[in-house]
C-alpha cells in the first residue's frame, strides 16, 4: 500500500499578516460575539 504524500502541503507558502490594534478592532467590528453571560462595561450591560 502506498503512503499518502504531504509534499503538496510543504510547498505552500505561509503568509503572515500584522495588524495594528485599530485594524484588528475594525476587522472584529463586523462580527457578533455571543457569550454565555452578559458583558458588563462600566455599568452598561450587553446581552
């Protein structure tokens, strides 16, 4: 039996992106985070 080859995976280039805090905040602003309990921020509750 022939072993599966992973040589195709090794040839792929790895890309690394560096984001500033502002860019990360902008990226994550489009997502809704659902937690198990409400989030409290300075007497303001998000649920």
